[in-house]
C-alpha cells in the first residue's frame, strides 16, 4: 500500500518559501560575510545618499567604492575607522563593536553615504 502525503508536505515548503523571501527594501545586500555597500563618486555626486542600513554588532561591513576623485571615508563608530579614497575602484572592510547609529561620511564631498543601524 502506498500513502501519499501531499498536503502536509506542501504546506511547510510554502511557509518556508514565504519566510525566506521576506526582507526590507532599505537593507544593503547581506552576504555570508556581512553587509555590502556599493558607493559611486562621480562628478561631485555621491550614491547612495544617507541610506539607512541594518547591521549587527561585530558583523563585517564591506564598502565597495568606484570614485573619480580623492576623498576620505570616515566611519563614526566604536572603534572609528578612516579610509583614504583614490580614483578607481577599491574595497574597505570594518566591523562595529557598539550598537547604535553609525554615520559613514565622505569628508571632502561633505556627504553622508549611509547610516548603519547597528543592533546587538
């Protein structure tokens, strides 16, 4: 005798698919290695501009930068981080040890790229 359990097997699969698809539009892409923020500096314009991004304490934050100008990226966190930016493509990484709001700014451009909402 063969028993078919289509109903109970399908429901958990559908529920899992719905939960896996949930997310917030303003989150930077999460990877197995943390959060990734893509920044473009071109002709005096900076993208993104003051984007809100969720992160966790100790999570790796990677900032990938494509720039046509020199600048300095400053992360107002504990600990603080500063990175020199030069024309071309580069990548920086850091982690935040204390929960709270953390501004990521470009000093020469005078722009806030993003604000990390760091949760415990």
